[in-house]
């Protein structure tokens, strides 16, 4: 049953069409990842579903039985309440019932008159209270606060004393605890550390309702979602599968569309050649053939759709200006505390040339402080850090404190790199998606993503052989994250990075440092390798048994996949052979001997049509197998 159904949905702002004639269905229990570049209309679609906006055209239907929850509906309203009180406010109806039950209890104790009526009312209210979760709502609220990373002390702080990120967490928690069976989550992993994100993944996996989730966190989307919806080129596309499945299907579809378009273009070109040849004969029966061939071209062109390319993403390539020595960072007995809290103590570490080292840990554990101490921007309590021979570090600050808010984008970059001409810098900025008047924007007016792109451009122009990055993917959309990943994958220098982006960590890391309660633990490998080290023997045994049970199914799937690949390869060979046969027939048609032999000309033309039809059928089968 569809919970959300859209039919030819169109939305625009000031003549800017966000999506046009979009149709899709979201079924009960679906967990749908909504992706797309910044500004494509993801949040607008949320507000359409929530009833905040009205569509410009088309229909958007929400099931009459669906109770919709949107995080903006659960914002913190009373800053004097504690974090726990604010979280419990979502259960105000249960707290009200508790008071009513207490009042009835007091009346029963003091007024024996009408005792049977009061007891009956108490019994009915108690049953209702229990059925609505009255016995567990406080433990659920406590579990939610703990899962979102609130310490016992923080739970008793007034909301007004919390950070913006913590208030966002409370709003998210209230939404998750509400009775909504359709929830709209807009960037729910923002401000969450990895531990809290993993808790949220577990919560949503077990959630029995329907969820539509905007997120740039691909690892999170892969864990939680079973469908993916993308807004791109003013269209909304929905496919089954999580982000990685969607990305693979999208690429395969794009390749299939490209090959089909090329085949159709070649066929149009071939038929146009026949028409040109027929016109040269200048006979009445030739014009009948010409008309027939032109109709054939028209039919092909009606079906032709030029493949769409990716929306423009920034172009990023990190290069080392010089080659460093083998030892890049040498850390000896490094310690740092704030008051009585030890952020890290007695750290000894060597980072070697070419390593890609990632630092993980909960919010507030000291990861950014550790980076700044390594860089010398903060003094250590004990120990020291030094860089190896010829090391040239480049630092990406997650709050971009090195950018001058009073300057324009162009001034900011030019003042730091006057060696480049204005024309060259315009080209660099254009490659980072700053186009037209964008370069004249004041830095203070830029979005988080635009500031991040400016900082990344400056880092690229410095050509460091050691990149020290603090949350580089914050504020970047998926397309920009993938560009950054590719650039860091190709980077020939050394990487030392703090990140919550597990997809990035999993793809790049050669070593992981876990900062927890002042201790630094070293794990070789990527994020999946780190998770594997945390598994208990019991969990490993369970996975082994599951693997054994699935062995036969996997073998069967692999057998079907091999047969499919064999058939695809054979089809490609047949398509290529048919193309060669067509070329041979075309060569015969173009020969002077054929031009004077009308019967031979008709025979070869018919043969060419047969080959074209055969090739089209082969291509259709190839396309079906690749989808």
C-alpha cells in the first residue's frame, strides 16, 4: 500500500523549476534515501509532503491513515526546560494521564463514596495508559538521550545552555519517539558522532514505519535504506536498493543509454547515406524508397534520447610540490588536558610517507585538539611532535577560521596566491563551482559548502605533501564528496585526517586511530577492518554459521551471474559481427557496379534492413540483461 503517491508533481520557485512532472510511490515500511546535489529541491519535497508548501502542479497524496512526523515540528520551544524534560515533552499526554491517575487514587483514599465508579474509571485509565506505553516512556526517553550522546550531566542542563547541534539532536529524538508512522529526516546524522550514528542506524532498521531520509552520508544510507530517490536534471528517479546499489544501477543505465544512443545515431547516419544515394539516381521509384527511409529515420529519432551527464561537480586534484622523507610525523609522549579531563595522554606514533591515517572518536573527545597540537597550533602538556625531512603540511580547518569574512571569494584566493593571474584564478574558481557573480560574494555570505570548497581550493593550490584534514566532507553533497574521495585516492602524499564519514574512511584508510577516554588505539586497515576487530568470538561464530547456510545460495547466484555474463559477451560479439556485415553490405551499395544494377541495389538494401533489424533485437536483449 502506498503511503506517499505523487503524480506529475511539479514545483518551482521564482520561475526556477526544481522538478517537473515527477511521479513515484513510497510503500509502507519503506526506508527511502533522498539524494541529490545541494539546491535541487530535497528539503522542498519534504515540505510538500509535510504540507508546508503547495505544489505548482500535479498531485501529491499522503495516506489518510499516516501520521507524519517532520523534525521542524518538534523543535525545542522552551529553553528553560532541561534536555530530559524537553525529550519527555513528547509524552506529555502520558504525563497528564499519570496526574489524573494520581488524583483518582487520592480521591479513593479520602472519599469512599462512589467507590465502584472511581475504581472502574481508574481501571480503564490504567489500561489505556499501559497500552500507550506508559510503563516504558521514561526509559525510552533516557535510552534516546544516551543513544544520541548525552551524558548524565548534559541531560540535566537547560536547553538554552546546549549547543545548536545538541538541540538538533533533541528535536531528532522527539521525532523518533513520537507516534508518527511516516517520518521525514533531513540530514539526521549532522552533529552526530559515529557511535550515535550507529545507534540511529539500529533504531531505524528496527523502526516499523516508513521513513524518507535526506542524507549525504552514504555509509548510513547503505545500512538503513531499501530504496533510493534522486532529484537530478529536474527529474525524480526512484529505484530499489540502497545508495551503493542505486549508484551501480545508475551507472549501468547511463552506459546502456549511451550505447543505445550511439547505435541509433549510426543507424540514422547509415540510412541518410542510402537516401543521399537514392537521390542521385533521380528516378521515380527511388523517391518511394527515399520516403520510406525518411519515415524510418523519423521513427528512430522519436525514440532517441541523448544520455544526460552528471550535474557539474568541482574539479579537484591534490599534488605534492616536493617529496617528503619516509618519516612524515613523529609523535613522542604527547599529552593534552583541559582541567581535569585528559584528552590524550602519552601518545607515541610514527606516520610514514604515503599512509592514509584517519582519527575516529566521539564528539568532544579531543580529535580536533589532537590535530592542532600535532600542527603546533596548540601547545602540548608533555611530549612533542616533529615533521620529517621536506614535509610541507597543508591544514583544512573544519570551521575554516583561516578565511577572511570581509573579502570576496576572488579577493580571498588572490591575496593568498598573487602568483596567479586573475584569469587563472577565475578558472580555478570555476572548476570549484564558483561561476559568474559567485566570485564576488562576500565570504561571510557563503554557505557551509561554498566555504568548504574555497578552503579546499586554497589547499590544492599550496601543493602540500602532507594533508591534515579536519572533517573535510562536512557541508559537501554526495557529488562533491565523491570528487574529494577520488582526489585523495590519487594523492601521492600522506594523509592525516579526522572524519565521521565512514564511507570515506572505508575507501581510503590504511590505518585508523581511535581516541577514547584519553587513550589512542591504533588499528591497521579501513573502517570495516576496524569493526571486524570489535566482533566477539560469539559474533564471529554466528557469522560463520550464517555464511555456511548462505553458501549454496551464493553459488547459485554466481552460476546465474556467470551465465548472464556469458550471454552478454556473446550478444556483444554478435552485435559487432552484425555491424561488420552491415558495413560490408554498405560498401557493396556504394560501389559503381551496384549503382547501375537496380535489382542488386534492392537486394542489398533489403539485406541491410534485415541486418539492422537483427542488430536492434540483439541490442534490446543486451539492454534487458544489463538493467
